[in-house]
C-alpha cells in the first residue's frame, strides 16, 4: 500500500514540477504587422527560451474579445494547430504574453501620432494667442 501511495505522491510531485517549469518559460513576442480592420488584428512571432521559434501566430478579434490563434493547416474541413501549448498554465502564460505585446505595440504605434497631434495643437494655440496679442 505504501508503494502505491509513494508512486502517487511522486507522480503528483512530477506533475507540479512540470507545471512550475512551464511557468518559468521565457516567452519573447514580436508583433509584426498591425491591421486596424478585419478579424485578424496582427501577426506575431514567438521565441520560447531562446530555443524554439513560432511564426505566423495570429491575434484575432472575435465577439468574445482578442484571442491567440496558433499556426495551423487544413485537414479536410477542419483546421489543426501545427504547434500548441500542452498545459493550461502555459497556454495562459503564452496568451497573456502575446496579447500584452499586442497592446504595447498598439500604444507605441499610436504614441508618435498622438504626440504630433498634441504638438500641432500646441503650436496652433500659440499662433492663435500671438495673433490675439497682436490684434488687442
């Protein structure tokens, strides 16, 4: 009976260790092209622990919000992922990393335009003020 308990405990510990290791995975995400229209909002490239690269990961906008679609191929009438996270914990980590990188890329791409708009508005206000001083 003790052997069965020890085996079950060892199995549980190895499962916990595997889950912990998956959370320690280094995930680097680069967002390629951002598309403001359509369901596919962007394409991403992912590097895992600087050892494994995944290309053509799509960030898709659906009625339930953004989700990460792994590269896939068509098999009959269905699409099958070429590669995918095996554990729930790593799937959550990967999805979070990709969505966070997407949001950061959006902010960076909109940042310079907003700064230019703000600078233009400030220059316009300054010009109006200087004209107002001249007229008054």
